[in-house]
């Protein structure tokens, strides 16, 4: 006759707790630290190889050095908090840096350009490295990321770069000729949130993945009075299987501004 275990001890559970399968996979969103971080000179040299092998050999030494410095700052921050799921230099170079700047090969960017939901600076910081004289604004609502963006601006000595430490909504009013976003927000919502800021003739650039197709007709229908779809590019990051979609809307008509009491003018963290 079997005897009941009158304690809470379970040999099976004890073995399971000690087994590799019990601790193998980290939870989604769990903080991951890079296994290896290259010095700025090493990163610079390795970035040179990546850029050359993926169609960006024309990046100058000065530009590449700033990318290496940005990488170093990003990895230093990643030691303390989750800022990116990409931890290898090659992945960062292709899926963050090249992914950000390739849009300028597909379309003409208009400035001032506001990066909405920039996170730790994508695509706004790489674009600022490539367009040092043009005005770019980084909009981000998470304050720990805002603090990091200020570090990046100072560390890379980026001029004419403003930081907006808040989320963008329909009451936000700041005149720009371009809005770009790599955030996951639905296109229809973004077009509404930037309506009071984007000027007539200005463009909204959506950096999306291949699954964006259902969003496009919804956004076109919802905002046909104020925007028109002007460009739609399907492409791959050079020499990779990473598929991307760039969708561009142009503003064709002004909308009534929010009531004066509701307007929300930004406090810019400028130079």
C-alpha cells in the first residue's frame, strides 16, 4: 500500500527545478545583456565591413565613427535596462542603422523631420548622423529613453536635434514638413496624432514590415480629406532576407486646429 507524502516535498518537482529545461528560456521582455561589447575603434572597423558588404560603402569615416559611438552608448545602457532586443554588432548595424538610413534611398525626406515614438533613437539618430545640418526632432514618451537620447545628443555632439519628452496626440502643435516613424502604432492613429503638426505638402513616412497591407486602405479611407497616399515601396535590407515596406502619405489640406485651450505646444529639449 502506498503511503501519502505528508510533507510539501516532491522529489519530482525538486528534480524539475534543477533541470536545464526549467531555466532554459528567459521570459519575454526579460532584460538581456550583451555577451560582447566592442570598443569604439573595434566597432568602427567592424562597421566598415558590414556597411561595405550591405551596400553602404559610401558612408564616410566621420559618419561611421558616430555610428560606432552610438553603438557603444546603446550597449552601455543595455547593461542596466532593456533598450533593444538586438545585442550583436552586426545585427545592430543592419537592423537598426541600415534599416534607418535606407529610407533616404527610397524617398526624399522633408525637414524639419519629427521621429514619432523614436524609442532609443531609431530612425532619428542614424538619420541625424547622415543629415547633420537638417533639423530633426525626436519624440518619445518614456522618460528613461528621453534621458538616454540626451546622452546620445551630447556624446555624439549632434547639432540641431530637439527632443520632445512626451507622446504625440491630436492636440500637439508643432509645425514640421516631415514625420517619420518606425513604431508599431497603426497608421490611421499616427496620421490623426500628427495632423495639427504636419504642414500642407508635408509627408508622413511609415517604416513598416511586410504585414502592413491591411492598415493601408483603412488609413486611406479614414483620412482621404486631409492626406493622400503618394508612395509605397516594398524592399529588402540589402543582401538579407529582412523584408520591409515604406508607405508615404502627403498632407493635402489643413484641418481645424484644436481649441486654443486644448492646444499643446511642446517644451523642446533643444541645444
